[in-house]
C-alpha cells in the first residue's frame, strides 16, 4: 500500500511528541501522509524553564502563541508538514488540569459543544481521507479534561465522517481507530530503575496499581520506531517550555534503552485487527505474551 494516510488528534502542543512522536516520524519518513490536529494552543501549560516564566498565562495568552512556534519546530523535526488547529488556531482554549477554575471558562475545550467540535474534525477527515486515526482513550490517558474531550471529539468525528446525512463533503469511513497507551509493565521497569538511582517516583503501593497506562494484554499494536528516537528527542527539545530533558525520567530512560522513546504502543478501538507482526524481546520494548500484536498501524488495510 503506497497511499497511506495517518491522522492524529492531540489536545495541546507537545502531546504529539511525547506520546506519538517516534511513530509520526517513522511514518512520515516512509512516505505516509501524516496529519496532526491539535485542539488548543496550550495556554494553561506549566512552564518548566525559568527563562520563559514571563510567558505564564495572562490576558494576552503569550504562552499559547509561544507554543505555536514550538509546535511548528517540533513538526519540522518529525517530518510532519500537515498540521491543523481544530477550528483554527485559538478556537478553543486550554482548559487546565481537572478541577481548576479554568475548566469553567465557556471558551475552553472542555466546554466545547461535542458535535460542533466533531464537525470541525469531520471537515478535515473528509479532506484528508485517512485510513487510520489515533487519539487518547476514554480517560485521556491520565485524566486531563482536554485529553478526555479530544477522545470524545475524535470518536464522534470518526462516526460522523461516514454519515452522508451529516455536514458537507463526501463521506469517508476511517478503517482503523487507535488509542495511544503505555504498558504498566514497562512503567514499572522504568520506575524500578528510577528508584534504584534515587529518583523520586511512585511508592511501593502505587507501583502495584499505577493509575494510568494499560495492562500488557490490552495492547494490540507495538510500533518499533527506535530509528526515530533521536528525532523524537529533538522534537521534545523544541517544546522546551513544557519538557525538561534534565528530569530524572529522561536520564533514567536513556540508561534503560532507546526503546523508552522509540517504541510506542497502541490499542485498536475500531476496525479489523491486522496479522501479527514481529514480536520484540522485552528488553527491546516488547511485551512478551501474547505474541499476536500488530507492528504496523496500517496492518490488514489493503
């Protein structure tokens, strides 16, 4: 299959890189058309570097405008040249973390009308005609309201894009719909190394019941993009207002192996599961049994 088209729906600038950057870089390099849709400018992001503290959220939303530039640089590094903001840049505002007063802003993404936001995404789907869509699970991976809303909007658009009675343009049925995820077993392995090195991580009790990620058996697809771990790391550097590469997670991840950046996991939510691909050893980012996981998001698509 030569005309492969992949669409990813993310909540804020930097989410695309941290969660799916290696996958995006791999498919772009292989000639697939990769479309990134970002739902907000990330105006409520937590700034992690002191020299950018002056961009903190204010009436002018200078942080959001700054993050637009960071996203452009990250996309260039990943080889992605088709990026859209849902409804146009600034149409919906970053909602902030769950429970914050910013959740009540009538213009925030958390408060967006579902069909209105999905309708904007349907326009892009019908234009691009992707075979594969990727976004977060029902809990937005870790419970951020914009991640949860991105899931709701993407799933609703997936349904509506094929409905001839909805909106304008020729209907399009996306063949496969995926959730991003991380394996709890891999998180535990990294966590153990972090704690051995003296870094603060989960308590013993929390390590037994990590509040995000997926059980290994639920992972359907393992994308080996280790060859693009460097590109992902460079894209992370582009998002310097949000990502501190001196944090213990990255230092320990580097010592564990490049699979921590270059192996990305997914769960097939809708569509026909493709044939089993190459199974990676656990020390290379594989998950062991069962051995029937896909190794390509386009697996099984003719």
